[in-house]
C-alpha cells in the first residue's frame, strides 16, 4: 500500500524532533563542543600509586565535578557524596565530629544488636517451617532499619513491614537508587527527564515519596526543638537530633546529608554481608572457625538464646573477633561494594608515571579489578583466604588504603568505616553464633547484578540449621 507524504513525514518529523532534543539534552550534560566531549574521555587506573595520587597527593584536583553532580543531584541533592569544595568541607567536618563521638557509637551498637536479634528471629521462624531464606533481601531491610534509626531516630521496621509509610519509603528509596544508577549507562536520561517518561518518570515519583517522608521527620524533630523546656533531643543519640542541637535547621541541607548517610549505610553493608554469607557457604570450614571464635570471645555456653548472643557482643568481645574481621575484609577485597569509583580532573595534570591528564577527563579506579590482581595480592589473589590479613599472632593487619580501596582513602576516606565494621560484625556474630548456613542450591551459579553497589543477582537463597539448642 502506498503512503502519502503526510503519513510518511509525521514519524520522520517526530523522530527528528526527538533526535534534536536528544542531542541538546546530552550536550547539556556532557558539553556542547567537541572540546567538551573530549574532556569526558574516561581513564581507568589500577595502580596503587596512581590511586594515592588521585585520592591524596593531588586531592584538590580530582572531585565529583558537574557530571557526577548532575547524575546524582535529584536523589542526593547537595549531600556530601555529590559536592566538592567548601560545601564538602563543611559537611565533612561536622559529620566527622559526629562519627567520632562515643554517644553515636554506643547508640548505634544498641540499634545493631536489636536489629540483628530481630533478623535472627525471622531466620529462626523460616528454619522452623523449613523455608528457604532470601537473606540478601533481609539484609537490605535490616540495614535500612538500622541506619534509619541511627540517622533519624525512627523505627522503620521494614523487616516486619509494620510501618506502612516506612515500607513505602523503603521501596521508593531502592527504586530511586536503581534509577539513579541507570543514568550512568543511559545517555538518553535527560530526554526522558524532559518528557517525564520511562525511568525518569519513575525516578521523579520515587524521589517525591522519599523527600516527603524525610521532610516530615525533619519537621517533627524541629517542632520538638521549639517546644519550651523540652530536653528530648538531649537524650537522643540519632544523628539528626545531634545536627539540630548544633542549630543546623535548614530542611533542604538536612535532607540532603541525611539521604547521603542512608545510601552509604544501607546498600553497602547489606551487600557485603550478602557476599560474606555466600563465602561462608562456599567455605564451611571457615564458617565453623568463625562460629567458634564468636563463642570464645563471648564466653557463652552452647545453649544460648538469640538475645543472649546479641547482648554479649560488647566492644571487648567484638575486638577479640580478629578472624571474623579478616573474613569480612577479605570479602570486601573480592566483592567491593563500589566496584568502580570515579572522579573528574579539574585542571591539566600529569600522573606519577608520566601519563598526561586533561581538564575535564573522567578518572576512575577499580577496586574490583585491584582486589583480584596477582601483582598486588600474589598468585592466590582470586582465592578467599581471610588469613592473608592476619599476622603470626592472629591479629588483624590492615593493608594500604590505596591498595585495598573498599573504603576510599585520603581526605574522602569513608567516615563510617568503623561504623560499618561494627554493624557487620554484630550481624555476622549473632547469625553464625546461633545458626549454620548452606546454599539452598549448591549447583546454582551466583552472579553479581549491575548496580551502583555490587548486589547478588536474584538474591542469596540459604537454608539455616540451629547450631545449638536454645
């Protein structure tokens, strides 16, 4: 059948119009001239000397830049992970103080123990009914509950789903994080944002739910501050209350930094715990060795309850769990939460090896690749060997942060590093102290999912057995 010119030209005109908008939108993010396009040419490094140069020696010349800010700003705003310069310094300074306080350490430890015990009871219920446990999903929920309580002072209870608003927030936050990551691989996202379609429409809706929930919590806390003779905040250990005590009351500023803390404390810890338990199932001897170390450190009898196990995890007991610490670190070496991290070069530069870098180049280093390089870790680089982190006395020995880059290094080194280790050790100790685990299907391949953080594709399905009667 013949087409007339009008029928033929309509789709042509529409596609041409969309193409023009696509060019405009992409140029808006990546730069409009050839010179600007060239300056976004990606450069990848795995040499610890180069990593040290980027993250420490010439730190001021490498940062997030406008590109990363444009990708992340809708979800994270001007939070600590999206900004550079004075705004970053201010947030870093105030956050560094908060993470160093004993008040936060004690408060967060109590939260971690409570939620680890709650998770263990869910595992116990599944075990009693002979159900397979999708433990990655449980870790995602339990770590979100923990970070929400520590940061905002709110009981989200996404593990049990008793808080409807909290459940909606949790789902929206996860989807918003995923849609934000897609921007790094989908150059058409500015067009979708312009037309409010596809992933960008979904992102916009999710961000709206996230923002409204967080703003509501902030408003409630500010109202508490304004009540006369109200000493409620003085008795709170959560980070938001501490910020308000220091007269940081701008809702937008608080929302941005709070969401940065949440994204840093949720997926990262849950992802590492998931890979850690996968390694425990692949190496049952190591799983048993850690369970023994937990029992010895806590000095508990074998017929212990879940609550007894959680409450026994004092700072002194956790410090004795050197092999557990090494096993978690070995997991991070092989399965770093951020498999790739990027910076932007702010002015022309030359690396220590003589390689020239131009202003605007995107520079990335790859913790995933670095953790598996034989030149850095020896012939057994791809083997899971926690003992590589222990000295002859069985004490943990850290590596250079420019070689083991799971927590970054230099001025931007992760503020929550010890916070994260404490949470992971508490969850691991409670679960391995009470249960033994194995894969539900030993023959099923486990792969990673392409996201901002390194998740297990399809989740991690385990069976649990009671280690001792309790």
